[in-house]
């Protein structure tokens, strides 16, 4: 029962009442002569800036240093340049900024000349004041000047993969949208390496700007995918100070979610992903998880990781998926054309010794009439293709080549042909599937990859909580983001060889402490007939769950050999929950709905749907690490 209780969260809405105070200004009556004398003494100063207007009256000086005049502000690229008139005797100047004309002004810089460049202006209105510093001390602040700053979104109409980056803390740091290629990826990675830590979290403001950049960017009409990938480790505590249109963080959160769900870029929906690792300063777990859900376009795109150690594999999994979506793969298979009409043949891709045991194959009936050759009644197992159930062959000499268009695994990954084999079905033979030993990957197959246009916005948390208590989370985040770019450009920083023997063995596991909260040791066993099928022995899980009436069923994991994604069937592991005092809840089960196996780390990250006949507790993520 305790487990069910800790899965239940009650979301309370905040009601914030806003009281408006009315202010009245009274002017005493004066005689005509007194009024004339007052007018003749008054001085009105108007400053017209190129980015905006000033309309406030100067305050009488309190200090002896002269107040700067002639203040001006203008946008220059992704910066704002503030300038002013020289003050005699001034040794330096201080520049202050606010997002509101009447708000609090904070110092953003110091200058010894009569200009200053704000390299991190707020997106929208920026209000600046300047003081002079001399032997008499610091002057009072000048009149404000405003500049309405607009982030340059970038982009072009050229076909390809585009990327933009936003780092956020108490403000945002923007790398405009541009083509991402293997030759210029270092420019994006240098931007990431140059990000610095701040002490506030403008999460919703950053994602809001990511959506705005997508809307204003120049992008090709051939676009097929639009994505935002956001990483954070904390609660938003700054966005409503950066955008005064919202009074509460929850209101801004909901507005950003609505924007993600309704905005279309080139008639495409936004696919938004959120990655969250709960920092030590997160006291409201429900607010944190609700915020992550709001920044994703669906629940499957929410990645709640338990430590920064998992961030690299999580980024890599998302990047692999986006990389696969950014291209189409066609496969050409060439065979001798002398087979009899009606011959059944199968092409396997998972290095099996018997085609009957394959989980990844293309099968069809070879037909020919005169000079016309085709493969008909095609079945795709573990794959999908736009070519459908019949493919016509191209004849060259004694060979016939079949081309399968837009081929991918059922999970959307690329197909690896390094283990491809051709088999012919002969009913009178044992086994009936006979392998063509002359068929080879190098001589009989060809992969044609066509790049498609897509755009990815990467939104990265750069707050000090990442390095709290001596942690190194900020550097880990940068490393993961750089590897993310490597994957998107088709490169890997550390190529790793798949070792089937590492799939099985003794593994320690743990689940998110904020939901299922279990850990222990479990044995994974490989299927003797299928190197890409593994079973989780339920004893370790049953012990951690304190259930003694398990039925012994092992949880089946099916690993895709092309991209190492994981799915599996529903496995009932206990007939009821009587050990929890809930005998009426029947058929307690685990279903692996998604996951991945890291070839480099030998780590499984699996999300299980956990439930009973009467309902579910939702998706829970487990991590399995070899001991």
C-alpha cells in the first residue's frame, strides 16, 4: 500500500489575487506669478535613443559627481551598445540594467570609456542607466534609455540539419540557428564550452525563446522534423522577472506548454523532449516533475534521470533518434537471377545460424516472367519500408537487384547490413532454410542514405546547483551536449564495439527514488538461440519489492541490433498483491515500453509500465549496471 501511496500526488493550484493600488497626485494651486516663476526655473531633458525613448524626469543630484547625459542604446547583432557623453573628471562609469522602466536596476558592467557593450541583453525591453565615478564618488543614475532587443534567429533555405543553442541561468545566452555539419560542429561545441554558471533558473523563459526562435528563423521548405531538447536540474525561479507578462511561474509554464503543443513550423508540430535530474535544492518534487512534463510534447519524451552519470547516455539516445529521423535509408540487395519462379527467399540481418530464428528479416517470393523480375508477398520482420509488399528488380547481366526504399527498424532506427545473409527455402531439406554462401555484405548490398532537413533547439541549464556539494555536473552536462552534436553529425567521439557476452550477467539496479524507489541485484540471462534477447530473473526484483509469491516468470527484453533500443512483452510476475495486503489486485506485471543498451557503458536504461489488471502506476525508469 505504501508504494501506491507514494505514487499518488495531489496537484494543488495556486490562486493569486492581484490588488491594484490607485495612486492620486495632487497639485496645490498657485498664484499666476508663482506659477510663472516655477516654470522659468524648471528644466526638461529629453533623450531619444535609437532603440527606444526616454520619458522620465531627472531627479535632483544627491552626490557631487556629474550625472552622465546623452545616454543612447542600440542593438548591434546579438548585443546592445550603450554610449553617453563624456563627464569631466570621471575615472570610470557604471552601467545598470532593468527589464522594467520603473523596476530595480542591477549593475551589468563597468567602463573606462564612454561606451559599453552588453553581450547578454534580455530578449525584449532593456532599460539602462549610467553613473560616473570620480574623486567625489559615484554620481546618481542617469535618465533611463530603452532598447527593444530581438534575438537573431538565423537559419537559411539550404537543405540540411539545423541547430540553435540556448544556455540559461539568470538570463539566456544564445547561439543562433545555423546549419550543423561535420566541418562546422566545432563552432557549436565551442559555444557550449564557453557557457558559464549563473545563480538563478530562467527555465521557462529559455524554452519560450527557443519556440520564438523557431518561429522567426529562416528554414527550408523541405523540413521534416522540428525538435526542442531541454535539460534542467532545478525549479524555475527567474522567468517571471525576465518576462513581465506572467505573474507566476506556473502561469508561464502553462503558456510555454501551450506554445509547444500549438506552434507549427513549416506546418510541422514541435517534438519537445525534457531531461531532468533533480538537484539537491529541489524541495517540491511534484513541481519539478510537472515542469518537465510541460516542456515535453508527450509523456514518452520525458526523461527523469537519477544522476548526472546517466546524462550522457540519455542525450545520446535522443540524438540517435533525431539523427535517424533526419535521413532516409534505402537498401539494395543483389542476387543471381537464376532462381526458379516461385522460390521463397529471406534476407536476415541479425547474424543467425538458422533463418528460422531471425527476428530481423525481409522475406518474399521470387517471381519472373520473361525479362520481368520481382519480389512479391514481402514480409518485413523488425523493419518497415515504403516499398510495400512488392519490389521490382533491376537486371544487370545475370544479377537482379531489389531496392527497398525508406527502410528503418520498427523503432525508427537505421538498419545495419554488416550481418546480412541470403537464404532460400527448400522444404525437402533439414533445416529448410538454406544459406547462399556466395552472398556477402560487401559484394551484394548497398546502402543509400539521403539527408533530410530538420531543426534541433538545444536548451541547457547553466545554474550553480549543477556543481553543488563538490559535484562536477556542469562539466558533465557540457560533455553530454558535445557528444549530442557528435551523434547528430554522424560522428562518435569514442566508437565502441558491441560485445554480446556483456549483455548477460549480474547487474545492480535502481529506480527513480521519487517514484518506484527500489534497488538491488539481479541476474540477466541471454537467450541461447537469439543473441539479442535477454531475460531478467525476477528473484532480485521480488526480493526488493517484498513480494514472496512471484510466479518465476522472467522479464523478456528484445534488443534491436541496429540501434540497441529495447522493448519487450508484458510479463506477469505475481498473481496478486496479497503480500502488500491487496489480494484483490491481480496479475502484477512489468512491460518494457522503451529503453536502450549502451554499447560503451554496458548499461541498460529501461522504462517499464508497471500495473495490475485493475490499473497501472505508470511508466517507471530503471537503470541496470554490470557488477
